[in-house]
C-alpha cells in the first residue's frame, strides 16, 4: 500500500522510460514539493538516476546535457541546467528541459566527415601519476559527427573499438574541424569536401 492505495507497478527498461513516467506523474517520484519549485527538485532526481543500472537509451541520455550546449545559443558549458533555471525560472526550465529532451531523443548520431589519414600532432599533453608530461594516445581515426537532424556537431576520436566524443559540441561541422586542427594539428585540407 502507498498513500492508502495499491502500489503502482511501473515497468521501465531505459532511463528515457523513467523520465517519461516522471513527466506524467512527478509527485509519485518526489512528492508534491515538485509543484512549488519543479526544476531543482527534478535535477536532484536526475542526478540520482546516474546510479541506475538502466540502459541510457539511444542516443545516450547522458550525452543530452552536452548536446544542449551545442543546441542552445550562449548557454553555459559548465552549468548547463543551472543556466536554464537562471534564464527561464523553475517552471519554464522544467518544461524546456523536456521539450529539448524530446528533440534530442529524435536525433541519430551520424558521421558527416572523416579526416583523411594524416600524422596527428597533439597540441596538448597529459600528466602521469607523478605529474610528468606524457604524450596522449593517438587516435586511429578522427571524424565529425552530427546529432541529426539537429545542427549539433562534435569531433569524434576512435581508439580501437572505443569512440570518444570531444566536448564542447559545436553548431557547425566546420567548428568541429577547427577543433581537430587546434587539438591534433589536422589541416582543413584533410577533410573531404
């Protein structure tokens, strides 16, 4: 029994399923406080979901906040959700979050350009456990990816069987290519037209 009624069983397989249920009945998850100041309370719930063993879905829900920085002009890349709250207020930020999430969920990650093989010359270094500089691992391949159909692009680095999306995300494919030039010394001529 819960609140005088039978327990409601909610079947969820992905984080998106959980968020869909939260969107329908937020008070079921966090109580009626969500009505007074919904966005900060929702963000607390969202942070707790990071410890869930549920599938993040496709595209990964955990990339959403990064996507948002490429999608929304002038947003803070460090405090993305806090920026929404400060700019829109609690209720409007809560609604905007789900509107942007719907847009993001409709995206597919696609590769829009692959750099021709070139020698990578990193402009950065890593530190080992003792604080000594060391060269970063060399990617096998660089590409520009897009969360299609949105105009959000990223530089992708492939290392063997793993892929990394470089952050921050960009509003144009050209900006991702510029990042490859600045980070790895890849000339613009290495990208097919």
